[in-house]
C-alpha cells in the first residue's frame, strides 16, 4: 500500500515538473525601422533586413495586422541583431541568417509601426530561404 501511495505522489510531482519545463511561446515587439527593415520588392508580404547575407536570406513573412495590442517594450531589431552571436562585424558575411532564423522561429513577433492613428502591429513569422 505504501508503494502505491509513493508512486502516486511521485507521478504527480513528475508531471508537474514536466509541465513546468515546456517552453512557452514568448512575444517580441520590434520597432519597424524603415532604414533597417525593407518591404520585399517582388513579394510585398516579406520584410527583409539590411544585414541579411547573400547565400541565404533571412526575412519576416507577414501574417496579418493585429489590433488591441499594447506592447510593454518595443525593441530595436538592428541593435538586437548587431549585438548577437549571429553577427560578426569583421567577417565578410556579417550575419548568419540561418542561426538568426533558428533563434527567432519559435517566437511570436510583431513589427510596430507608428502612424497617424497610433500603433500598427504587424504580426510576422521569421523565415529563411536559400538562394
């Protein structure tokens, strides 16, 4: 009987620990800096970043516009990229597009643009394409 009680208690703690270790999908809000983030020329639903390399291209794909979001903190994408382990200022190919995509692919991402009506929240997903 003691064994069954012990196993039941152990199972409950194990399940609690496993649930606590699940990765939550965090949200990132980036300022839509038009000097650093450019809309795609051919595909208008894509947003390319200035530091993207030529052997593989990192870009954001637009999912849609979301209203009623009030971001607590809006980050600068340029500062995040250039201060990351994916960017090497001295290298010929400065940004490792693939590693940046690997890092950002699990986040919910919004590009925040200021307009006359207030904030426009463009929901995007990180994408990578080999050219």
